[in-house]
C-alpha cells in the first residue's frame, strides 16, 4: 500500500473541494446590510446603524425579524443615551432588546448573541448606577469566527 505524498500544485480531491466550498459559503452568510449596520453600531454611529438595520429588516426572513428588531432596539437605546443623555429609557429599551435576543443564543446570523446579551446587561446596570461609566463602555456587537482544529 502506497501513501500518496503531498505535491505542490496538486488538484484537490472532490471531497476537499466540497469542504472548501461549504466554508466559503458559510463565511459569506452575513448579509452586507447587516454587516454595515454592525460596523456603524460598533463605530458609535447609532442613528446610522439603526437605519442600516431597518433596511436589512425589510427584506429579512420572518424567522430573522425578531432578532433584527432586538439589534434595532439596542441601536436606539444607545442613541438615546449618547445623543440625548437619557438614562431610564435606554436602560429599559436595552432590557427589552435582550428579551428579544435571548432565543437566538449563543450565535445567530454570525452574531455572538450570548456575548452581546452579557455586555448589554452589564451596560444597562452601569447606566442606572453611574451614567458616566456607561458612556465610556458602550457594548460592541461581535461576529463569530470559525475556528479550525
């Protein structure tokens, strides 16, 4: 029995091609409008993030809409706090968004939902206790990454 040696420039076996195609497909699953909304959110541009996420919402599948609504609520909560210095409304809105997002843990549509919920719970608590601290520590939406062995 001979063991095939690796040769540079060798054409991959059909199974390998299938695996590579699958991962390339999975890596591109996050819609560009959702990614743009997340990018704007993480940059602190909450109004623009809200608008981008609403645009994504309009064409989202029905099962994705409550999840996107939760992200939109988070953007609105942070905008209310950062742009208008509100405290009670944003904390309440963040907690309502968390309720919407809880069914999508740990990850959904490429978003690390569990991490986001923990960060938002912490932020809402800080907001009620000390708004100055909450202003410096606005949570970010993190995307999941594929980890290979």
